[in-house]
C-alpha cells in the first residue's frame, strides 16, 4: 500500500474503505506517489504468459526468442529500432556517423548512464563487450557471426574497436558491411556490465546486468522470471510498471484460460482459431505482431538421404502448405516460397513455388534411387512459436503427406533447450523450426540462416554453397541498395533449387491481452522492451 493511499485513508475514511474493498493483490498496487482511481489502486505488475522458458539471459549466447523477450527489458544496444519497425534510432549512443568509404563508424555515447550494479556505462564497456564476443566462437556467441566470423577468421569485418574517449567509440572495418548499423541494433548485441561479466563468468547467463528499464530479480526454471523497475533508468519517467513477471505456460489454450481468469495480463502464441473468442470477450484484446518471419522444415544436408538434392526437392513437392495454413493459421499466414518474407527488400517474386504434386514427388524419389521410399526422424518443436503456434500438429500433417509417397517420418521431440542444442550440432535428420527477422535486412535471413559461415550458429541444415556464399558476401559489401537487391534475388534462385529447406509459412503472430493493458506495441523482431507499457 503506497503513501498516497495511506493519506487518503486518514483524510477520507469512507472513500478509502471503498478503495480497499476494490483493490487487487499486493503485487498489483500502484506506484509510489500515484493517486488511486475509484476502482482501486492502479496495477503496476504485468504478468506475461509465454509458451517456453528462456535458454539463457545473456542474449549473445543464444539465438532463441524467449531469451530476447526478457533481455530486451534488462540490457540495451547502442542503437534501437522504431517502436514497430526496424528504422534506426538513438539508444545508448546518442549520435553516430559513418565515413564515406563505409570503413569507419563513430558512436557518441550517452553520459550519466549506469549499469544496474552501479558501475558506469562508457566507451570502455562497449569495447569490453565487443572484444569478449569477437574472441569467442559460434559455440559461445553464435550471433556474432553476423560480423563475418570471429577474430582471426578471414571474413571477420571488425578490424578494430577503440575508445576514443570515455563517451566515444570507433569501429574500423576491413570491408564495408551494408547492414552494419542494423546489426548493431539487434537484441543479441546488448551491452552488459563488464564488472558483472567478470564477477559471474559463465553464470552471467543466469545473472544479467545491463542499463535497461528493468533489473533482474529471479529465475525459476520452467516457471517464472521476475524483473523489477530500474529506479535510476536514464529515460526519465520510465518504465511505467514496477514489476514484470514472465510465466511459462506451455499450452496455448491453457495460457488463454489463464488470461481470461485474470492470472496473466498478456499472452503470446494465441491460436488463430481462438481469435474470435478473444474478440468476443469485452475484457480482452487481440494484438498483432507485424509479420517478419518464416516457419520451415529443414533438412540436415550432410546426412543421408538428405545429402541428395533430388530427395529434398521431392519432399518439397509433397507438402500441402495451403492445407496447413487453412487448418492452423486461420488466414493469418501466407504460403512461403523463399526463406524470407515478401516484406523484406530484395525478395524474389519471380520464383515459382514447388507445387503440391505427389506424382512429381514420387518421380523425383525414383530418380534419386528411393523408389520404395525411406524412413527418417522428423523433429517437431515442443513449444509454440510465432511462426508455428502448433508445431506438433503441423508435423503430423507433414507425416501423413510423406506417407503417401512411401516416406515414413517418425515424429520426435525433446525439451526446447535440448532441441536447439541438437539442431545446432546437426544431430537431426530433418527438423521443424523458424526465424523471426532481427533487423529488416535480407542479410539477416539469407546469410544468417543459410550461408556456410553460419554453420554451427544459425545454419542448422549445415548447407554450404560456394556460389551462394560469394553472392552474399558481395551483397554485404555493396552499399547501393538496388544492386544489393539484385544479388539477393540471385541468391534466392540458388537456395530454391538446392532446397535445403521447405519454407512453409510467413505468419502474422497473434497475442492477447487484458483490455486494461495500454501502450503494448508488438515489434516485428519478436521482442520488445515494455518500457512504456502501463495499465489504464
């Protein structure tokens, strides 16, 4: 109970008794100095229901979205994206500039910003983080491969990073990298407290310390993560909430029930079939995340029989994407042709999709030497994801389709963290996964997911094509966007023919929230800081 409420209790007894009768639980009391409304103290704790737990709370150590949902609120990047797009805006850096040759970037940092442990954010902290990442490898820091590899690798683009003074950082590149600034703003490259990293070592992933609007409090695995307001946050007047609680509720339907019962305030992974139910409840609202993803079936191409391109092409003809979309997406998705959505610049709309054609699939299998089919393990995600809210059911539809051409798919699954680890190591025959774009650039889909440089990080199919690699590196180096777009269109032709994936869908992910949740703006990258969110 806050001070304002106590004063009202003393001065206006009758009204205060009414307010006590209407108030919620103690963790939903109003913020200090905030006058309660007639219907009770304003809630200041938001409970977010999600389908799976985070793999880590050090964003550079993983590639999965459940981590970024949390770390976006704890740690910050030099640049930030727009509220619902990937335009670039100041973050921990107030200003930035690039040299005309694209080889030098200078960032002017905010002054007076502190990490949650009381240490100073400064240029030395930025240098510490980048040197930590570049001196690692794809097992430790998979996302850093966005910069062309690691220190000592031939393709590594960051030649040097130095602190010019306490509040100025300069990057020198070995070659221009067109998406460099977009990469800098990605959730994975959030700046951590050097003192905390040195204190906790490998345990930093369980004890994150940043400069963000919320501070880490506790993590109960597969249950909840609790954050509390950072009272020293550099954006004055924010955050609006005093506490965030992220709860794990694996089943989408159970999560919706928890929302309807008032146990949580926001949920992701709303089934499309439940959208009408939410809209029909005057206490709830539907939120839509701008589409920026792909859900796919991947083949590990260094494992037989998926090392045979004809086999991959055959299975590409054996999946009825329309049936999947009609059954599980309620019109909130489109059939995928390429690995990236059409909203991304450089999308090749002249590529014809593999039609659903079982006769053609059998013909290709025969040509590949598998006229009688074969048997393999199909791994299905154990948690709902924005691009695939009902992964196991989609896997069953694919299994049935493959059975029609004599291919037996044995559906397997395992917990989410182990699933990602096994996929990263190339231990699956075929697997279901997806990707939500990080920065709005085609490089973030094609190079990140399918270039040979990304094997061991985000290229779970272990797909390697030298011609594709040369085109993607050229596209990174090219600063003329129109020329970049043409290169990416060429890259998509190669990928389509090689078929390391079956791109399935590009979805519009749905969330649901209590009607009194205000200023929640889902971001196309799949994660958003809840700095401005509050209750009406």
